[in-house]
């Protein structure tokens, strides 16, 4: 995916649905592009996360976004796929056998993002951890 310093074409709809004002560093996948308005360097795990969204959007990113904004269950499902891959990418940066403490710290970090107000508190922290680490299947 290419990364550009701009807002996605549907930023008006995103702003209307989510409280992103004043949140520096938020990025958006739209088709084959990661929109990075701040221009900050993106960590590998965030690129992986956004690549999941881009792949799942396929050839119809506008339709995907319309459903993502309107359908809480769909949004949770999509974010679980992306957050799981983000977690896996973080683990892969810790060598072949990350310690249990490291796995727990990284899981909490990623799960706290999923459980945040940014996503409209779709899931609490404990459920987010269980879903991201695969203890519960993504079945919504």
C-alpha cells in the first residue's frame, strides 16, 4: 500500500461519525492507500493494521466505509481482524519467543486501543484481549 500525507476522500463522513478532532496520528485505509494526515512515520504494526483494512475493502472502499460507519458489529469484526494482525506484527518484532510478560503487555496495549472511545467503546478491555489473542473466535 502507498502512504500519503492527506485525508481520505470520505473524511467528512468519518468526522461526523467519530470524535477524531485533535487526535494527532490517526491514519485511515482507503483502498490501496493509507492516508496519514500528520505525516508522521508509521510503525510497521500500524501499516500491517491498515493493510488488513485495505485488503478487506477490496475494490469498493466507499461501500466498506459506509457499512463500517453505520454497522457496529461490522466495525468490531473489521477492527478485530486488523488488531489481531497488529498484535502479531508487534510480537514478531520481539524475537522468536517473546516472554509471557511481553505478550501480556503488548496484548493490553493493542486491546486498549480497540476498547477506546475512538471506536465508540464497542467492547471492554477484557473482551478485547480475549478476542485479539484468539481465545474467542471472531463470530459476530
